[in-house]
C-alpha cells in the first residue's frame, strides 16, 4: 500500500492560516526543494520576507533586504510578527 503521508516540506493548513493571518498579501509558491510563502514589497521588487518549509521539515525565515536567515523546527518558533 502506498504511503500517502504529506512530505515534510509542505506547509500544513494551520501553517498557511497563521501566515495568511499575519501577512494577508503573502503568496505561496511550491518548489522542488521547499514550500515558500513570500511577502511582496509595495514596489513589487524583491520580497521583504520569505518563509519556507524545507525538505527536512525545518522552517526558515529569510529577510532578503538584511540578508538574515533563521531556521527553526517549528513555525511557532520563528519571529514572524
């Protein structure tokens, strides 16, 4: 029987609900190495915040403007608001 378990790199429904409640303009993008939630800047250039869920299940917050990257095992452990 095939295992239908969700891969650890996908955001859960509660992850997406939390992210969308904080950043309603954020957009989800699925890629081969991560599930990404990007918050666009007003000028529509580079996003000002990227939150991803990696293949290993880790959650990563990236601030492209400052160049900071924070990785945690839980979305609740990331400083998002």
